[in-house]
C-alpha cells in the first residue's frame, strides 16, 4: 500500500472543549480540535488528530487546501480512500 494515497475533505471546529472525529458533514468529515484558529495552530491540531485516528505518521499528511478556512482538504499518503473512510468511521 506504499503507493496508495487519497484526499479527505474535512470541516474543522477549532477551540472545542474536546478533540475528536464527530462524524460526517455532507461529503466531508467533521472534526473538533481544541487549538484556537490562530497562527496555524488549528491546522496543526487537525493533522495531529487525523494522524492519530488513521494510525499513520504525521509526515504522511499534508494540508493542500483551506489553510485559513474551516473546510479543508488533506492529502493522505499510504492509505486508500476506502481504508481512510473505514478508520474514521465511529
């Protein structure tokens, strides 16, 4: 699976009391992070949360769109779309 990769759409709610994957939000995944939306902190927290939830290294994730928005696109290396969806599902 080394060559596999996918892109995930996520909707991030920064400044939450608890971090975690909430569920689906349309065709995106809704995530909560405790970090504030300033100086890229929420973006970093989003990538850390996804890495832990997906069981992959932080270096295998890259934010490709939505740096300053709640709606983001994250590229995931090493996982197929189906595998990423399975790991994010509650």
